[in-house]
C-alpha cells in the first residue's frame, strides 16, 4: 500500500502546504468584486446555471468590504475557530479573478500581497480569462510568494458546458493548463459531479482526460441545487436527467474516482459544502465537510485502497 508523508491514503493538500511552508496555512476566502464573461454579456448572460456565489462564501467575505478588511476579519474569524495558524493564503474565490486588466488586477491584489500575515495568493478563475501577459505577472509574483491559479473546468464534456452556460470548452481548459505550466505556476482544476445529462460511468471514464492535464491539484464538488437558480428550475422540469448524490452514494463514488486518479495530483477538496438555507433539495442534511472526509478515509481503509491504485492500468 502507498502512503504519503502524513500516512494518509491520498495526496493531501494539508500535507502539501505543511511541507511547502513548514507550518499550518489557512485560506481566507475573498470577494474582490470581479465578474464573469458569461455574466456581463461578453460571451453570455446569467452566469452558470447552478451558481449563487454567496452560498460558498463565509460571513466575512463581502464585496462591500475592502480586501484588507476581509483579510483582517477572516484572520480574526479563523483565530477564534482554529486558534492556530502560521500564515494565511488569500483566496480570491468569487467569480473570475483574472477577468480584468493587469493594472486593475494588481490594484485589487496589492493589499493581499502586502499584508504581513499573507504568505501566498490563490486565484480562482476561468480557462478563458487567462493570457501570457497575466501569467507573466503571476510568474514574477511567485518569486516573492506562493501563487496558485485555480481553473474552474467543471466538466470534460462540451455539451454539458454549453448546457450549464459555462461559455468555454474543455479544450480551452486544456490550453489554459498547458500555458500555465509553461510559466511554472502551481495550478489546480475544479470539477463538479452531478451535472445534468452526465452519468457516473461518464465521470469514471473522464478521469483519463483529467489525469492527462498538466496540473498540480484538484478539487471536487458534488452538484447541489441552490435555490433561485436556473438549474433548480430545470431540475423540476426534468429531474431524471440529474444525479443528486446522498452522502451514502457519494463516498463510494469519489473513492472510485480516487483509485483512478493521477497520484501526483494534490487533492485539495473532495466535496463542496453549502449552508442548508441555500438548498432546495438538501440530500446531505447538516453533515459538515470534516465528517464527509472522515467517511472517505474510512472507505479507503475499508477497501485497502489509495489514490492512484489502479491509475496505471486505467491510463492504458
């Protein structure tokens, strides 16, 4: 059996950060006021059909507050909750955080870059909102601090991406990862399971495409139906086309994925967590992510399996 340096059965983000920084790092989620090209009419309107960004943000993350205020309140929040952190990563999470000019981006990032407790930045964005000029900026920045770019891919299937109004193709995601690798910048991909028209067999087969992406980390998210979204409306018209996981069905499924996954990928998150008040169909109850993670680890142990156990066989 293969175990990583922290004796876990998967390549954990916690271990990655511990080894890189020599201490505990805590992410601070920020809303810096960006938008997306599928919201402002550049390539579409309305945004992704499943998205209400407030459902994924902590209470201190408010676009009406400055980046500095959000950072300071986030540090206070986590000090009260966890009481121990050796440094913080400023996580520009809301919407597409490279969808602006370089000058505007630098103006927005600067308070985080200069904050004494921030050791790095994590930038969430879309594959079609990056270019060489922006990557040159990040490459220069990473000479001073840790930089990670997180691309929302969501699906490997263009038909799905079109249906949920993403406004980009899977090939654009491939191109973004390849271009980012050229600059030696840490990257992660975000994938969602449960989108309409897709099946578990499709997702298992698509791991082959994911494994070939030149990225460093990966985040998984199960589909959750957020109130007042277009996807909620679509679900009630054609619910048979959706796959809403319960915890009992998601845990064995994500372990199936993990067994097939490239072992070099750092798993930054196995599942998403949305406050129940935002959900129309709450199939997870009040279960928090740490409990889900415990169940995933127990399932890995029960099967005596680990990340990438069948990666080589599955790759061929």
